């Protein structure tokens, strides 16, 4: 399913475009951090590969 398909799945209802700001905040040049406290990545917990897979799904 594409983003366009999701956005048109409910006729007559406005669906906001997705924002990826939080995903960008939790990502660095190495990967996606496993945990965060609100909008701050908790670097001491390292990275999580299944979160990366879910983020790109």
C-alpha cells in the first residue's frame, strides 16, 4: 500500500500528510535509535534493527 492509497482510502475525509520529523530526530548517520525520551534519542540504548525495518515498511 502506498501513501497515496492510504490518503485516498476514505472518500470525503481529509487525511493530513504524514510527517517524518520524529523519525528524523531519532536517526543519525548510523541508524535509528532504539529508545527516546519524548523527542530526545537515548543514545545509551543503542540502535535497533527491527525498528529500522518497521520504519521503512
